C-alpha cells in the first residue's frame, strides 16, 4: 500500500500589490505525519518557500473560510472555475506589517489531491504517535 502522495501543480501567487504569476507547487503527504500537507513553492529551479498545512483545514477551506494567524484559506470563484485561496503570512517587515503571499490553486486539483491522501489515511483515523514524539524530543535534548 502506498504511504505517500506527491503532486506538482502550477499555481498562481500574488505578493504585495503585484499581479499573479505562475509558480510550481510541490504537494506531498506522508502517512507518518497524517495531519500535514506539505507544499514547496519553486520558480526557475529555486525554492521560494516551504509550508506545512493542516490537511483537514485545506479540505474545509474548499467550502468555507478557515484559519487564523499565519494561514487563512477560503474558496474563491473566478467565473469559469473555482479556486482555493491560501493566504500565507510570514515574518515581520521593517514597516511593521508582515510579509504576505496569496496562492491561488484550482479547487478541482486540490480536491483530487485530498482524495488521494484519504486513500492513504482516512480522515478521522489519523494517529498521533506520542511515544515516538517524546523520544524525538528527549533525543534532541
């Protein structure tokens, strides 16, 4: 049985007041970390950013606004197709605001990706391996 899912999608990103521009988003899911969906954004072979997103939150974001703090997700219609709008807040800027990027992903592609992750670990059956987590913490000392 497969214990991981990997997909690369072309997404659009907007930073500040700029127009959207395409970048690659490499999504990965691993049964060893069943709550997380990791996405690495890249352009011209360079990694722009890496984020871990809550899998359930991404799914809920397809139908309603979710999230507070550094990650906010909501559905957005673009006329002919539906998108998932993911707002990512980064470090503080010198002007007191925070770095911000908004990512737009075709909603149907996200739904398909989530269906694949649900085959690996069904929602509601995720397990936290507390003993492994504690052993890792104490080993780092």
